[in-house]
C-alpha cells in the first residue's frame, strides 16, 4: 500500500483550473481521488481473501477456504470485515424457478 500512499501524498499538487470550457480539471481530480479509494479497497480485500475463489487467484493459496465464503466489506479506515452471505430472497427464487445453486460460481 506504500505506492498508494505515495499517490495520495501527491493529490494536493494536482492542478485544478476551471476555465471557460468548464470544470473538467475538477472532474478529473475527483476521478483520481475515487480511483485511489477503489484501489485501496481492492488491494486490502484481495490481501484479506487468502484463497483462490472465482476470478481471484492466489498462487500461494490455490484452494477454496470454506471459512472465506463471505462478503468482504472495506471501510474508509482501512479495515476489512467479513459478512455472511445472506440467503436468497424468496421472491427472486420464485422468479428463478426454485433453488439457485452457486457452488463453484463467481457470484457478484
């Protein structure tokens, strides 16, 4: 995360100069800030998921870990918490025609 810290330290130096064409510089500055937050969330969550699951592959942990069949939730303080995956909504199951299996599937 040191690389992300370095980028964040340089954000105050980004020039924002509204002109007659509008505020595109400001929009780009906000895009940079939000991209940095998304990168932090992605990296922290990937480090927390110590297994291979779906599109997340780890050469050091090639197998599924049943204890990690959870949603990982990143908070702005940098913490990652684990939340149980809720049961499917019965109304959605009815639309799908019954039980929906997710074994071995990437669910998003």
